[in-house]
C-alpha cells in the first residue's frame, strides 16, 4: 500500500486526488465492484475525459468525485478537502458552491426559461437579485444564447439546452465541473460544439472531468483515461483510447468547430 495523499491548502496542489478508491454494489446476491482500487490525480484547469465500455465504472467514479456517492474504501480529495469524509452539511456546501454538473439529459426545469434555469442556480447558491440578473445575462452570452433567454427547454434544440446546462453549471463559479456523457443525446457536430465550449471553460481555469463515449472528445481534452471493469488502464494501453488516437493523424483530424458565437470567458 502506498502513502495516503497529504491534505493541502485550497488553491494549491491538484484539484482532484483519488487514492485507492473502491465502490462495490450488491445486487441479486452478487457483488459488482464498479470502481476497483482506482487512484488518479486531476490538475487544476485540466480537462480530463474518462472513456470505457458501458458498465466499466465511469459514472460511479464521477459520482464519487462529485460527492454524490461515498466510496467503500480509499480517499478522495477535491481542492484539498476530503470529500469522502464530508458530513451532510459539508456535502451540501460542497455541491452548492464548488462543483457544477452537466448531465446527458440536460436536466433543465421544463417550465422555466433558459434565463430562469440559470437564475435558479444562482438563487440556490445565495446570490442577490441584482447580481443574478447580471450574471445570468453574462452566462447566457458566454454560451451564445442571449437571443434564447426567454425560451423554455422545449423551444430549444438539444445543443441549445445543453448550452443552458453549461451556463447553469457555471453559475456558482465552481472550480470543478463533472459532466457525465454531456454529448450523449446530441449529434456529432453539436456534441463537438459542446466539447469546444467546455474546452474554453477549462482554459479559463475550471477543472472538468467528463465521462463519454464520444470519439471526438479526444480533440478537445487534455487527457483521456480508459476504464475497464472498474479499473483505470495504464495511460496509452486502452483499446478505446488507442483506436481514438489514430483519429488524431493530421490527415484525418477534423477541424475544431467554432463555439457560436465565441465570447471571452470569465469566472
Ligand atoms: N446502484 C447500483 N446498484 C447496483 N449496481 C450498480 C449500481 N450502479 C452501478 N452499478 C453497476 O456498476 C457497474 C458500473 O456502472 P457505471 O454506471 O459506473 O458504468 P458506466 O461506465 O458509467 O456505464 P455507461 O457507459 O453505460 O454509462 C455496472 O456493472 C453497473 O451495473
Ligand atoms: Mg455512465
């Protein structure tokens, strides 16, 4: 067994440190070890993709990092704090102020407009009414949806809904964004735009951990880790990552799509 990670001051050290983390589920009399002794480090501002076959443990790992689930063994530090030992109050505070979530199915409230969906996130984070108005406009401009502020989700395309979801995830100025299959319900062009937008967010210093099946993620992220049967394969060994890597040859590399319209991003 190797040494435990040393807690560090917020703002210093890696954003995420998982150390020998295991999470198993009992179902139907058998045990599934969804995450099996995983250790990983994610640097500040890094955009990391976790890939792997269905059932390999990606969502389970992301949920553990996000504090939505607790490991059976091991430790997880996010920005120096041990998420795996948080009490309920610390966990609520963590989710409210430090992490943003982007989900496959967008997760917008259907009766609220794009602006109201973002505003609600700001309200939950405790922002005052004046700040909320300004910040909502700023966030919708960032994701290129100023013109759609008053549209409800059913009046938006899938890509536009996911852009609202990214704006909402950024509302509380999180240091970390967890995005589980953010392009799973989008066509490849729209999906690439979402990854390009997340790439821009990461460049502004927000750490992003995404799980995806999307082969084009390779064009946008800093690093790809592949999971198989709950474990992280040594970097470069993965079958899927290996396949994707061949797409990076200059001749076959598609141009990076523009985020329409690209705005300067500020946290
Ligand atoms: N709550 C649960 N109870 C029982 N088994 C679970 C539970 N959650 C996940 N599992 C099992 O753990 C394994 C990993 O699941 P997980 O959802 O993390 O995979 P995944 O890599 O995200 O897959 P996908 O690509 O399909 O989203 C699977 O075998 C799954 O059936
Ligand atoms: Mg999953």
